C-alpha cells in the first residue's frame, strides 16, 4: 500500500511594499533595499499620489513608503485617501521633512501613519539607512499577525471613576483623537496620557490634544496640581506620576527611573502610580502600540480594583500593547477607540461618578 505524501507547506507570503516618492533617486534606492531584503516584495515604485491611488484600487499591498513633499498633491494631503484605498495597508512616512519635532510629522501620525522615518539627502542612502528602514518594517510586520481575541463587550458602562489614564504608542495619536472626540466636554475627571514620542514632539502633541478634546491640555510638570477636566501629558523625557497631597488634592510628579520595558516615558509607572493614588476609581486604557508597555501597570490597576479597557485588534495599527493586556486576561473590555469614548460618555451620562 502506498501513502501519498502530504503537500508541502506553502511558503509564507512576504509583505508587499509600495513606494510613493517623486524622486527617481529615492525610488531606486528604496526599491533596492526592499527587493534585496529577502523579507519583503516590491509591489511598485510610483512618483505621485494619484498613480499610487490608482495602483491601490487594482492591487493589495501591506505597506506604503510615502514621501510628504511631492508635486500636484502632497503626501500629507493624500494620506487619508491612501489609507482608505490601501484597505489596511500601513503607511511608513519616509521624508526629509519628517524631522524630529516637525509639525507635519505630527499631522501625519494624527492622520493614521504608522511611523515616520527621516529620509537622507540625495546621495546619502547608505546601507545603514536601509537597515533602519527594514527594521521599522520588520517591527510592523511582526505585530501584524496576532490573532484577535473575541470582544468581551461592545459598549459597557464602567464603574464610577475619578480619573482616566491612557497609554499608547505606534498609531496612538490617531486612536487617541478618535477616543477623545466622543468624550463630552462636561466631563470633569482629569485625563492622564502617556504617548511614546520624542521630547520635541510634546508641544505639538499637547496642542493637538487640546483641540480634539475641547478641554485644557498641558505637558505635566513636577508638583503641579491636577485641575478638573484637563488633559495632562507625559513629557517626552520623563514618566508621568501622581501623588495625593495632605489636602486631598492630587499633584503630578515626574521620574526618569529606568522602566522594565526601557520606554521613556513609560505607561507602566504611570498606571502603577495612578492606581496607588486613585485605587478602584481609576479607568486605565491601553491603545495601539508595539511591545508590552502597560502590562505591568495594568496588573497594578487590577490589584487596586480599577477598570481596564484595551483597543481591539482590528482598529489597532499594532496590537502589541493592548494585545499583551488582553491576552493576560486583564481587560474588562476590548473596544475600538470610538467605542471607548462612547463608553466614557455613557458613564458620564449615567450613574453619578
């Protein structure tokens, strides 16, 4: 009796990358890095956004490398259309204008770009830049295959809370905006935010959050009293902590102590500190981001009796941070950012708290 051999396991499909850049030199260099990587397939290299949109309507891709400064239509103006046409493709902005602290970079991240990378000048596309580019793509690709857990709720009304703590990283600016748009302006609980960003981005980020949230937004300072209804943001070079004062008020503290995940600022110390300060009346939220920052802090929130909500896989750019909390069984709900905002509004409109 003969046995038929099992068919060979199909080779895993490599992620497809589309390059959109008006510079022929840049397109050639980026194409060389992608094609030579052995880990990604080059789907195409196009000189403008309109051709890229036409391409995306015909063929699927996993990543788009997007320049911001292009003729006819800038990359920043085309970004929403590219994200829609890409149907899940993640955009890595590769542009000389994506310098640290640039307002246009903040706008790109807010519109939904997964990450940014400063493009070198013509003639400076060294192998080191190629290694950095591929490393960024590797990180995004590595976090693109997590299996989503079933949602534990769609819209829920959490227990009463006195403060909200939000942690986020890659893709978090857009997710945070979607969440805050749903929060009523009449809500008086303070909101503490740790978003992984370089220090020079903080002023742009704080200003943008204030506009979206329709409430005061400021970068946290040492020993600053917390004001009802405001958003306090961790500076790019310190952890945001809080402590209860003798008169019952809460004040912010800053720390640069090493965190287990190596992030500065880190979500873990913020969650842990706020759990100690607010106890069971803390609502902790983990949005999209790479890694596991927030997991240890979520354990502290759970130990204190607080409520934990994480962003769902489908709406996350990277489900690393929220996924780690959900997979540890710590999440009370797994929701989209808009649903999280609606959940907060339901609490505000419902029982007092």
